[in-house]
């Protein structure tokens, strides 16, 4: 366990050193400021209160979880896997007394940690913006809903990250992985729009499953179904990714 | 060792794949509350538009401002589709306590109206008996051509809101739908567009003599939308309640909560009886409704009808010619006629493009619309109204010079 913990910390530090986290946070902050500005303009211009204090973080999340978050997650996965393969630094990591399964899991955990941190930062920033500009409508229940919505978004995004991990273990070049990921992302979204009925087959449509949690009466069966879809997808690609990672000659 | 590991990997992968495929397909083919509710609405419309012999429906709408009533309207309708009878009682209630009701009865032979503030019954007898189908026509909106496209657009707009529709199935085969959405759950775009629409279209509008919806100026937003509906054993929605709460501030900064509520009930299916009111000894004003257009367009319209062609020039009106409509023949179905223009010699320059054509009117299709062909074979159409003592005629695409005074009334040319 000690080696695993050390490996996770090691991977997290490596992600942190890449500065992508900083860029992700800056872009998120920029998006939040722009979003709040737009909301304020619409509200004052048309005399509306279309977005309340706790609605704003949800609005941000529904956009963020479909754009910036998967984008940076892909970049981080590429760094963690393809980057190390192509720089031949994976060998250095491997020289430590750690099994491949632990190393693989440590890397995936580090990516999940990045997603979580990114979500928390965006949540705090958007909540701050929401409170500053629409202080009149903050309720405890509202804050709880926001928290829940952000936390559950972690699950589908990590499942998506595992698909990228799988791709990163097939292709050598990080650029290839990136472009294939982008194509998959666009294709999944396009199919979802064209055939909304079959949207549950594509993991990208789960990015907004937080809306299932933001209701007054939970539809347990629907939530469970979607959770199992995400879980099934995650198990498949985790196993397949590990298999390739294990077989790989370094 | 190696085989065991491979087996574990394979097993794990298969487990994931099985989990994914089974739940994903289950999800694709499962019907959420929203879909079930939509099906119930469609089924109800289908049943009401033909399958039942009779039913009674009750629809009540109300608008409240901070819990004080502004206005409410309730309609109880009894429909007997087999015998072609219907009865409507509509009641309006205003915030100041004023109540108004309106009675309407209709069958194949006559219709009867009465307002609550008068004792007179207005009886309209039809000259020709009407078809049973005309009385109880409830057109199924889902059978319209555009219905499917509208449904798709609506689904797209609703988006994730559909997760809010909860369905509860009871043991006796009935179903209950319910749902509540508060402002934090309504997508910002939908909230903004709807609030803005309400602000523009509804707030400040008059409802009665001194009732009006408060004029909301600022901080307008949808507070809550909620509803519930019950489906009976037969699969139709027999009761429905919907409420929509809009919040906002008026020009003085006073907060208002506008509540719009609707209740709908359907009952006494196949056991509703409509009885014609007994008018003996009541004050009755009788009128006969001529259902046959030919009764209006009779031989009295035969002959020449004339209108002056007048222009406005140098601050005076000058007659430059005359236009004529000549009704040449009227038979059971068609009206035949001629249209031509005659210009004075000194205004011959206006005569360019003057019209001269014969036309025909099919009274069974539409007894105001005529079609014709001019000398050079171009089709001409427009509308003609046979008024009492004169004819109005409007020709489609009839563009004149700006100087001309437009007048489409033709007066009869009397032979003296």
C-alpha cells in the first residue's frame, strides 16, 4: 500500500509540475467571469433574474463538464501516459519496486484527482461569483445541490478518461491520441444529438448526468442504470488499458 | 500464474462489457416518466376524439397575485357525440367579487345562448340540420401533420427537465404523474426566455374592468413549476393540475408572486346526458341561421355593378373611368361573372394594363373566392363579397398607381 500511495503522490506532483493545472484553472476562471458578466447583462438588461445564486454554479457546470473539463482531462492523460512513453521516462518510474498494476492504478488515480481538484476549484469560483452577484437567493439546500452536482460529475469524466488511457496505451504518439480523442468526443456528441434515443450508449452524454441529481425526487432506477452504464464502461476500459500497459515493451 | 492473470483480465473485461451493454440497452428501451406521460396525453386525445360516446370535462384556470385572486375561469362542458349535443357553462370570477357566467347549448337543430346578467335566451335555429360530427368535433392535435416535428422540438427544449417527471403505478392499474421544478433546477436559458416572454406578453395586461396583472419590471424569474396528473384504468388522463409561479418586482420595487393554475377533469365517460333547456315561459329571442350560402347569393345579384375609377391629382379627385362587375349567371353551385374597366379617352395613359376577365365562384368550396382567366390566358384570382345592396371585390396582385383612390365597392347599375 505504501508503494501505491507513494506512486500516486509522485504522479500527482508530476501532473502539477506540467503547469496544465494552472492553465486549466485560469481558463476556468476566465469562463466563469465571462459567464457571470453575460448573466448580469441579461438580468439587468431585460429585468430578469434568470440565474439565481445557486443556479449559476450549475449553469457553469453544465458548460464546463462538456468542454473545458474533458479537454484538460485528455491533455493530462496524454501527459501521464503517452508523454512518458515518448520521453522514455516511463522506464525511470518502472525501476522503482512497484508492480505494473499498482503503477497503472496510481496513474489513473492521479488523473481522477486532477479532475476532482479541477471540479472543486470551478465550483468554489462559480459559487463565489454567484454569491457576489446574486446574494439574495442562496439557500443551504441550494449549496448542497451544487456540491452534489459537482461531485457526481467526477464519475462520468473519469470513465471518459479511462477511454483516453486505453487509447494512450495503443498509440505511441500523444498527438495521435489527442486527435482521436477529439474525433471520438465530437462523434459521440453528434450521434447523441442525431439519435437522442440511443444517447445512453455514449459516455459523453453522461457528462450532464448531474441533472439527474438536481431534482426534488430522485429517480433511483434511472440513476442506478446510468451509474452501471458508466461503471461498465469504466471497468471495460480500465481492464483493456491495463492489459495493454502490462504487455508493453519499454 | 500467467494464465490466471490473463483469465482475470478477460473475466473483468467481459464483466464490464456485459454490465455496460445490458444497462445501456435497458436504458435505451426504458420509458421514463416523461415518455409515459406523453403517451398518456396522446392516448387521451385519441380516445376523446372518437372512441367515446359522451363525457363531461371541467377546466378551471386562475391567476393569483400573492394569493389574492385576480381572475378565474371555469368551464364545464358536456359532450354527447352520439346524439350530437353539447353544453358549455363558463363562469368568470374577478378579484372584486364580480361573477359572470355564460351558458351555451348546441345540437344539430339549434343553438341557445344566455348570459348571467340578462334573462333573455338567444335561440338560433338552423335552417338545415347539421351533421352530428360538426357538433362534437374534437380534433386530435397529434394527428396534425406538424405534430411529430413539434414534439421533437419540444423534447429538445425540455432536455434534462424530463427527469423531473415522476410516475407512480398503483395496484389497481391507475397511474399518477407528478413533478416539481424550482428556479435553481430550471436551465438558465429556458428560465430567461420564458420569464422574458411573460414579462412582455402578460404582465400589465387587463383582465376585467379593474383587474389587471401587475406590471413586473425587475428580477422576473420562474419560481416554481409543478403539476400532477392521474391516469385511470382505461389509460386516459382524467385529472390534471398544473401550477406556474412567476416572481418579480413592479415599478415600485414591490415583490409579486404571480400564480397561474390550471385544473382539468374528465368524468362521466359514456354516461353524460345533455338535455335541451326548456324555454317555455322564458324570454326568448329567436333567429334563423341560414346555413346555405346560395340563400344569400340569389338572382337579385344578376346584372351590372359599377365603381368609379378615381385619381387624386392637383388637390382634386378626378374620375378617369369606370370598372364593372357583371354577374352573368348563378346556378346551384357556381356564380359566373365578368370584370372589365373602361377609361375616358383623355386618360388613356392610365388604361395601360387594364383588366378584363371572366370569373367563376365555387360556392361549395369557398363562396368568397373567385378564379378566372384573362384574355392572354393568365390566371386571376381574388375575393368577392356579396353584401346587401353592393358587391366588394378584391383582385389579388392588383397594384395601381399611387395617384389612384382605392375603392373596391361596386354599386348596382339600375336600368331607368
